[in-house]
């Protein structure tokens, strides 16, 4: 089983990134930031975790208001640095841990958290600002990262209690992972600050210190506070510290605080703290019960011949070809495909196995590989092929034989616009 070795609380203000990138380590204004982070950085180097869960909120960089989720778990293989308007910071991309992330995703959903999942999105200063001073990265980051993005900027926002409960579910998820990984959880954000309106510039250092004390010793009290109370005490944007309750909920009731430091150089109370986990070994069958609980909803589906649940694992494996096929919704991509599909394969860096499946129009093979049906029907519309042709190919039948099994044997249709040409005759592979 995996083990949670501890939790880190770290502010993620862009102040930190600025001081790092401008090399302000000896500047008397900025030096306290680096001093505050040194013990936490050393703890990570000493503990050598196998994976980090980084809880952060995106600042309308990769998660725009057209689709804004409460809890979004990153399950991808690689995380680039987001351009937040002034260019991309000169930092290497992070590696993900797709296997652990997928397991966590299944477990959290099994515990009734309606997660969303993302791949391929760049991460902004909410993640990279603290990491850039916590970990050496000149030749690449030393540990893979699983990002957990929390939607705290647009109301309704998850309650503090819900975040604390998510932390408890996160603990069950990590501890039920079968590999012996050492996992640390970093919660980012805060402390007190407000960056909008006439109250802009608000700080409350007394509350910041009280919050840190309660986070260590009495997180239940913090879980009962409302968003309005957090805003009153720590500023509207300072209410993002509810994310720290996810980290705290994932730890044992009693923790050992190894380090805590606080400074207020400008707009945000900046903190870094380390809490070592004191969890006891698993009791009786609790780990196996969690694994069984996670698998409950799909147990038995393996008996359904020719049925392939579209899992996170399949999605991660086939992201590249699914994105290629989904881009058939873009006119320029469609035109480029019709003009020279081989050149488009090369442009999108499809591997040979993927190119072969596409060249052969191997619909069933694409499903086996990990393509989701609903991008296949978009591609079929570009090819002038009806959905019925795909259905026949799935069953290994000719179109005529498949149509004999339908109540309306003459009906051919697709997702193509009506103004498009009618589907052409096509024998499936």
C-alpha cells in the first residue's frame, strides 16, 4: 500500500515566483520568503517522496469560466507551465503519475465525490510558484506531481467541510493504492489577502496565525466556518485556504509540526509549514474494503463480451489519438486531413500503431486501442461514413447484414450537418 508521509502548507502568490525568477534571495524585502521555505525544501529532500499531490486553484489561466469545476484531478503524463499573459516562466514541465492519479480518481468517485478529470492543461502559478522554491529543478523536477484543482473563485464554492471530507477520502484513496509509494500532499494558497474591490490590500496577520494553530490542532473548527466568515477574517481571496483542509483531512488526527514560518512582504500573508503524518498501520480489512468499494460499480461488467468501460486508464493511454480525432470538429483540421492525412499524422506526432489504425479505418481496432466512440463518429462524418457503418464494423459484419438486425433497415445517419453530402458506401474493416 502507499503511505502518506506528511502534508505541506504553502502560499502560492506570484510574489514567490517573482522573487525566485528575479533572484531576490539576498534582497532584505524578499529574503524572508526564501528563509521561510528552506526547512520545507529540506524536508522534501530528506524524505524523498515518490509522488506529490499538489492542491491548488487555477487563476482563470487553464480553467476558464465556460466550464468551471469544483474539483478537477489531473491524470495526465506531463504538465507544462501556463502562459498567464506575460510569457511562460523558464521552468521545465512536470511529470505526472497517471497510475496513482487514475486510482485516486476511481476511489474518490466511489466515495461520492463527483470529480472532473483533466489532461494536457498547463498549470499556472497556483502550482508552480511554490514548487519553484521547494524543489530543485535545473535539470528537471525530482518527483512526479498529481495536480488537484479546486474551483474557489466562482461561487458556489465547495464548503470548508466538503474540502475536509475530500481530504479524508483522499487518504483512503492513497492508502488503498497497491504499490509501496511514499506520498506527500502539498496544499497551496493563502494566507490572508484580497485583490479586488475597495477592500483590496486587506490582511489579517492575527487570523493567519490563529488559522495555522487550528489547522494543526483543531481542524474540525475550521471545517465549520462559512465562506463569508473566511472572507471576513482573511479577505475574499484569502478564503482559498479551505484547500489546506483537504491536505489536513488526509492526515492523521494527531500530527507533528516540523516547521512553520510566516511573512507578509506585500499583498499576501505567506506561509510554509510541514506536518508529519502519524497514521497507524491499517486496521483489519479496511484497505481491502476500500478497494472493493471503489470497484463496486463496474464489478461484473467483464462478463459482457465485447464491452470495454471507458476508464481513466484508457483515456490517458489514448489521449493523443482522441485529441486528433476530436479536432475533426475544427474546419481547418478537417481540410488538412482531406488534403494530406499523412502530413497531418506527422504534424500531430501520432505513433505508427495509431497511424496504421487510421489508415486502415479500423473502427474496432481503434476502440480496442482506447479511442472513445464519440470521436470516431466525428471522424466518420468527415469521411462521409454513416454511424451504421461503424456499428457494423464493431460487430464484424457487412453493412447489409447489420441493417437486417435493425427495425429500420434502410436508415443511415451520422452526426454530419445535413448540408454535407450523403454518406458513401463503405465496407468496414
